[in-house]
């Protein structure tokens, strides 16, 4: 265990401060610096943060790294200071954020010709917000970093200010997420009124074995609502597809790859550290499992109904985040480990697919699979990368998505949810099949000439993000795509990945050890986790099944008109999804109403059984 004064603990603060300082410097000097220098400084800063967080992650394996900012150490278990705590999960997801920002900046090297340094400043501030959000051990500071992360994300979403749809998407994003944050702030206020402190270890001690009265339940519902909004859980999810459709492609990588999973991370971080001893486990498990299943199914159905490729990927993110919630919602060590592996694998696959969507947009000036039918036949590598990404999203072994899916399925069965593997397989097949359908149409010209009367947003009006359409893929765009796919593959192939995830999950849910280490600086040595293998026969078979079903879904969609029975079934599905699509109206007032309704249902799930 590193002591409070160990130099490594200073890296906790440095990993947050360095990108902020670099952003301020670029903002002040960006107009005077050549574009190559701006690109280089931003990428080097992100690389430096990755190096610091990698060092911290290696140290966190021996015990949590703790830094009480300004040397305001706790006295007799009490402190008014701000604490940063780096454990394997928090540091790992911060490292994921750093890696994705670095790759996004490499991808966007000379991507925007006239942005000066504003884009780079926002990306670095976004990175600082995500790293601080993952590492803070103070509930109010989670709100602060939530807002820093959000402010940068809103500006990046509406970066093309001359485009009214970009401004509307950013406005919807900002209003819903800010409203969710303020609801969370009210919950934080309730906890402060009860406890008089907001550091997570002290909240844990204050509420340990405390009966959940109305104030505690209200605080839990308010705080969790804020994080579920960020995590795009149904019915808090409406902002996500609108934001992804208009945000620059490299920014979508950060939204789907790490920002949305950060919402899930925060919900479980606060549950385990603050509320686990106060609210019955059965009530919380039921709440998370129901929300996860609903989110997964709605996201998968809406994904299959899209022709706008970026919206298709956005809804697949909603579907897979539902699967994260299902796994972690079992509230077991193995379920948490499955969610961790799934997040890592999904980040690589989904980020690569979004960057490939950027290649599509900047080569053909559209992301509409109907409009682009057969246009990509002449490509050599891109088509196969799309196909690999679709199969990986469907859970094809040995990708990280497959090992996370397999561990999550086993956790569901162990928790008594025999239906959970069916949901995992079906959702993986539908989302992977939607990607393969678009790939078959655009890059292989497969299937019938698609009909244009689909009522979903087309994507044909999207504007390229580079000055001139690309005749070939730049090396700075290709390298991040290949790196992300290889990384997703490594998660499944790396020996001991499952065991490492189990150990990290065990430390993540051990609230007492977190509190003791943060308050005293002394390591609490947990019992070693039994070594487990990466793969099981059932996990491999279910992964192969979901991949095969994804191919079948894509084939059925491509050739439905030739098979009249399938054509009628597809028409019936279109009519069914029309009603679901109508709920995604684009009107922010509707989205606010759904958020309030979701918070009410959440309160009923948690609060009513306690009466």
C-alpha cells in the first residue's frame, strides 16, 4: 500500500491537473502555433496521462493509492479535505479514457482544418473530467467532475455550430444531463444534511448498518438517477442517439467507449460504498436487473430499425450498456467482473466502429446505408474491418466482448436468472446483425436494393468532417482503428484477464477495505481470489451462437423481400418499431417528462418494499 506521502500518489492529482493546464496553454497560444504543434501537444498530453495512469494501475494492484489533496489528512477518522483514491477499477477506467482520447486525437490529426485549438482544449478538458470522475473519493467532487465532463461534452457535440441539428442535439444533451446532475446534487444535499460529510469512506461509515429511512431512499434515488442519465439507461436514454448523430466522429468514440460506461461505474461505486449496508440487496438487485433488461431490449430493437449508421451504433451502445447493468446488477463479484471485461472489450470494438463510420462519412459524404448501397465495393481493407467489428460486437470469441458476455451470463445463472443468457445472446445478435446488414449493403452490395420509405433518420444529409472527400484512408485514421480492434481481441486472449477482473471486482465491492485504506493509509489485505480460466465451453458456444445468429439476422434483413414470409415479418416489425420510434421524438420536453417518470419508478422499486 502506498502511503499518503508517496510520490506515486501525487500522480492522482497530476493526471487530472496536467490536461487542464495543457488545455489552458493551448487556448492562450493556439492561434500563434502551427496546427501540427497543436495536434502534437494535445496528443502528447494525452499520452502522458496514459503513462501516469498506467503506472498508477500497476501500483493499485498492491493496494489503493490515496491522495488527500493539500495534505488535509483525516484526524481521528474525520477530515474536511478532498480525497483521490485509485483502485484497480477506478484507475483502469481512467486509463481507458486516456487511451481513447489519445487515439481520438491521433485519428483527428489535421482532421478539422479551421478549429484552431478549441477542439483540442475541449478534448483535454473532457479527459480531465473523466479521469477526475473515476478517481475522486468525494461525492460532491463527483458532481464537480460530472459537470466539467458534461460542459466539454456539450460543446463538442455542438462543435459544428453552423449546423442547426448539431446545436439541437447538443441542447438536448445539455438539458437532460444537467437536469440529471442537479437532481443528483439534491441527493448529495440530503446526504450532507444527514451525515455532515461527503467523502465516500466517511459516508460508508456513517450509513453502515443504518436503516434505510425516507431520506436515505430519496438520496439514493436522486444520486443514482444522475448517473443512470449519464449511463443512458431506459427511460433516461433519449439524449444519446441525438448527440451521437451530430457529434464529430472522434468525439463519439469517447461518448460510447467510456463516458456512458462511466455512468454505470459511478452508480455501482456509490451503491457499494455508500448505500450497500442501508438498502436491502434484493431491492437494488431487482431494480438494476429490470432496468438493464429493458435498456438492452429497447436499444437492440431501435438499433435494428436504423439506417443512419451513427444512430445505429448509438442505439447499440444503449443495448450493450443494458447488458453491463445486467451483469453488474447481479451484485456479485463475478457479475462485476463480467461487466468490467465487457466494458473493456466493448470500448475497443465500438470505438473502432465509430471511427469506421467516420471513414464512411468522409469518403462518401453520407452515413445512410440505403443511400450508399454498393458504394464501398471497391475498398480493400475497410469492408473487412467493418465485418470484423460487427462479429466482435455480436460476441464472437475470442474478442473481449465475448469473454465479458460469457462471464456475465454465468453470473446471471448463478444469481437465479435463467433467462439472462437468452437476453445476452439475443441483444448481441440483433446489434451485431444490424452492423453486418449495413456492411453487406454498403461494402458488398448484398441483398435487395433497399427501399427508401423507412421512417428512421436517413443520414444522407450529413456533411463530411474533412475539407475534401477522401480518396483513401489516411494512416492516422487507420492506425487507431486497428489498435482498437487488436485491443478488444487482446482482452479475450490475454492470459489471466478473467482472474484479474475477478480480483479487481472483489476490491471494488469491498467497501470496508476502501474506507479503512482511504482514512488510515494502511493496506487491508484481502484474501486472494481463486485463479479462474478465461473461457468455459458454454461461454464459447453461446458466443458462437450469438455470432451465427447475427449473420442470420443480417441475411434475413438483406434478403427479406425475396423470402415473402420474412418480408411480411419485417413489415410487421417495422410497424411495431414505429410506435417505439415515435417515443424518440427529439423534443426535449418529452425527454424531461420521461426522466421524471423514470425517477418515480426507480423510487417505487427501491422505496415501496421498505414500508
